[in-house]
């Protein structure tokens, strides 16, 4: 399935700054790569439970500049962090991964991708030299716009371009997913990586996270998305500094709860304990097992099964051009995330509630893993009222002590 996301004009200027920084530091002309961020419209925390999701790529993303070296040294520079990480091809191929104190959060995502490629019997022989790599993103880390997946996918794309490696964007998503789950240590699903790798502007990506089948679904005309950054950024892994460190985080706790709910449902079902992924259950089946699940697992399971149904309903709404219905599903998704999955926070709820009251707003919800990050609102074009948004920002700052950052972008496909 062809799917390419090209940077906007503003991002192209951003890329030129990345290229200039590379030339200044390494005195070489690099090859460039780009990967967008993503906004999840519907399907939160469903991907690792075997359901379908509806993410949308952003205009912003992560840029990379890369060039080969004459030796086997590898230098990775982050302009965002103003820091560098140095390794060698031999270290990247070492098994097991070195427990190296030089790892720090941003580098783990890049090194995870590099190690995956260098452990691939088909790809590794084609990486015939070291290289210099500069990365720079316009996505705030921890914001919920999938900056980590964007960094992972752009790293895979940069390697592919530099060494003419033979893999498509779906495989780059798989490489990125293995890096995040196996190296960084976050037990996440495939949504972020596939959305970033396969997304198409103006279209939701209807991705079945079990079969990996994906299709682009156009959003109705005349819509825009508001991106509302709470400024409350979160880390989803306990430690991305040292690979293989024990993972303990609210995100990992949700994953464990879902696995336990699956176990309980399988034991009590008519299939004699046969395993099913949680998203395949119905709301009726979950409610019938409430006594066995207990209150917390019941709420977690109810979010997953109702969110999976909201994705199915959302695909129908988009096919019918019914933006109002889609917006209603987004708002219902936020309520489920907040009440049943307990991943919202006061800052997100404040922004979602405030936007929902504005004329022209069809729906609003948190996006991403939750626990902070950003909220989004789906609105009619022209609904943005600068005076009201200024008042909203001031009210937020008065309550939470931080000035939120607001942005908006076209959600619908460009007019032809």
C-alpha cells in the first residue's frame, strides 16, 4: 500500500536547518529523511489488545540527516537535546546489549532501531561502514504525538536511504516496534509506528492491529483539528537509560491488567479457556463476567471493548461523511479513557471540557497514552475564535500554573 507523508513547507525549512547543522559539524553532504508524528482519533489503548485504531499523521515530525564514514564509528547527534552518542558497528551487533551508562532517553530509541537492523541477517551485511546521524524533531517529547515512533521510523528511513536497504515502510514500522518493545522496554502495540510509517495527510489510517491490514479513510471536508498541549509531559517507561531495566509504569500496569482480564474471561467462557485478545470480546461478555473480574479489571476491559466498538462505528461515520457522529464518538472515547481506563488527568479534562463547549467543536478527547500530553478537538473550519482561545489559555494558566500551547491543522484532505 503506497503511503508517503511529505513534510510541509514549514517543515521543509526545518529540514534545511538540520542539513546545515550536519554540514557544519561533519563537513559532509548528508541524505535527508522525514517521519511525521501522529494524532490518534479513536482507538486508545486498543492496539496491544488486538483491536483496530484510527490515527492521523501530523504535519510536524522528525528530521534526520545521515552520511557514511570511512571507518566503523557511529555518531548520533540530537539537536533537540544538544547531546551526542557514540558507538561502533561492533557494539551495535553485540549480544546481549551492553548495559551502557551512556544511554539516555532519546538515544535508546535510535540505538534500538540500529541494533535491530544490525542483527538482521539480510540487512546487516549491507551496512558496510559507520555513519554520522543528526536528528531533530518539531514534536515535543512526551506530548502524546508519538515523538518516539517518529524518531524510530525516521532512523530506519535514514539507514535505508544511506545504505540502499531493501525494506518498505511497513517493515520500518516493525523494526521501530521491536526497538521500542524489546530494547527501550515499553510494552506497546503497533499503532504509533504504523501510523507514522504508513499515514497519509487528511486520512485516518484504519489499522487492524492483529492482521496489520491497513486502509486510508478520508475525513469529511471542512474540518480542522485543534492540538492542545497541557505541558504535562509524561514518561511511559521507568527507565529508557539502560536496556533491559525493569519496567514499572502506569502504562505497563494497564497492559498487565488487560492480560489478566483476558485470562479471567478465557477461564470463565464457553471456549474452555481458549485464549482471545481482549478487544474481541463484547460488552455483554465483559459485564457477564464482572463478578470474576472485580471492579478494576471490569472497568479496564469495558474501556477496551467499547473503544473497539467506537472505532468500528467511527469507520462507518467517516464512510457516510457524518462528522457530527464521529465527534460524538471522540468525546465518548475521552469519557471512557478517563472513567474506565483512568488515564486522563485534571489538565486534560479541563481542556476537553472547555473545547466541547465551543460552537463548531464536534468532539474532543485526550490522544496518546494519557497521563498528560495533549488533548485534541475536531472542529468545523472557521470555529477557532482567537479571543475565546486566549481566554481559555489564561483560565488554564490560572488553575495549573502553566501556559498551554495551542495549534490547529487541517484535518480534511486538501482540495483538488
